[in-house]
């Protein structure tokens, strides 16, 4: 019993010395209080949160990097899901046509949209202005046959004033082109695309159900 009691006394003495620093083990402030420990943990968490990977460590897909490096100031609605930026606008001026092509409409024609529902001259210019502002620099006027619209020259002249618009072109069957060409050129038309299916008169008349190859082919 005496031996056991003595051993317990020695153990208590050793613990007392340890707590008093006899072995040079000083309890730090962090051990005496839980608050500094929590602060250190918070600081470490903040430090880890700020240690973001460098640009070199991030693998950027080649396509994404290309689109980023070659980005143009285009509006979102002119950029498709593949990142392609569209700078070309086609405007149909009319449904009417002076031909009745086999592949386009029946010989008796089609029911046309009421004139009150068609875009006016000013509405067309307003739309063109909106798209040019968002990045469009090429506009093609089509139909039907765009050159049978009475205000086609005026439309082109007003479009020519839009800053940023580089090219105005027309797709036509050429029937009215000889008569309007000088005025179209003066208004600012840049390019003409003539739709001519054949140079053989008989085939032409069969396809379009009209005579008039001399007018189209002379201009072409």
C-alpha cells in the first residue's frame, strides 16, 4: 500500500510540475482560451478561399478561347449558340412578283397579305437601323420581286445613310432592272443578284410561265 501511495504522489507531483512549466512547456493563449483557435481557423479558411488557381492551371477549351480572343461588339441576339456572329440581314420588300415560276407559286398566283399589314417604308428603315446598330453591315433586299415595289429606290437611298452599313444588294429577276438601274445606282445600291434559270427562251417561258427572257438576259 505504501508503495502504491508513494507512486501516486510522484504522479501528482509530475503533473503539477508539468502544469507549472517545469519542463518548459508553457500553455499558449490558444490553449487557455478557445476564441483564438476559432480566429485562426477562420483566417485559414479565408486564406484557402482566396488562393484561386492561376490562369495557366485552368484548362480553357480551344473553341472558347478562340471566341473570346476574336469577340466582336455584337448584340446577344445576333450571336447563335455556336458563337457565330451574324452580320447579314435579308428583308423581303413584297410578296408580289411579275413572274409565275414553276418552283415558286401556282400560275394563278397566291393570296397576298393585305397592304395594311405590310411594312411601310419608314418601318423598314427603322428595322434596318436597329440591326445595323447591333452589328449588321450587309442588307439584301428580296421579295417576291423587290423592284416592283414603288418605293424601292427611296428605301435604298435611306439605307445608304445608315452609318456602319457597308453593302446593300438586291435579288431580282431582272425584268424591271433596265428601267430602274440608273436610279438604283444613284441611290447607293452596291450589288445585284439576277435570278435567271436558263438562257434558252423556250425553257425560260416554261419555267416562269411568262415571256421576258430578252429583258432578263440583256441585263445579265
